[in-house]
């Protein structure tokens, strides 16, 4: 996922900051990345088709952390076109 080599290429243009430095700012979140990481926490349940909401709770806890720190999160779900949206996109 992502663009190969992007982070090393951007390294000279970045600086480490504390999350409090972003208070009141809007931040973009890779929604699929967070859902994937959340799914990893309950992979056994998902593979065995056992109902679980752990991945949703993981996602919401991370989102709440940003909100509690005064950030304004915008969750982005990017990816391929959905077949059901084909007519709307043309």
C-alpha cells in the first residue's frame, strides 16, 4: 500500500513535533490503515467468522485520542472504484 519510497524521499522536509503543536488543526487519517491495524488485533475471530467489533473499537479509540488532544480528524478512505458506484462516477 502507499507509494514506494515516499517516506525516505520526504525525510528532508519533515520535523518531529509534539501532538499538542497540532491542537485546533485539521489532520487527515488513513482510514483503511487504521481498520487494517484494528483487524490485526482480532484476526483469529475474523478468520473463524466469529462476530467481533474489536477492530471498530480500535479505530474509534484512536480517533477519540486525536479529538481529546484538540485535533480535528478527517478520515480518508481511498482506494479503487467500487462496482456499485460505477454509474455515478462516469
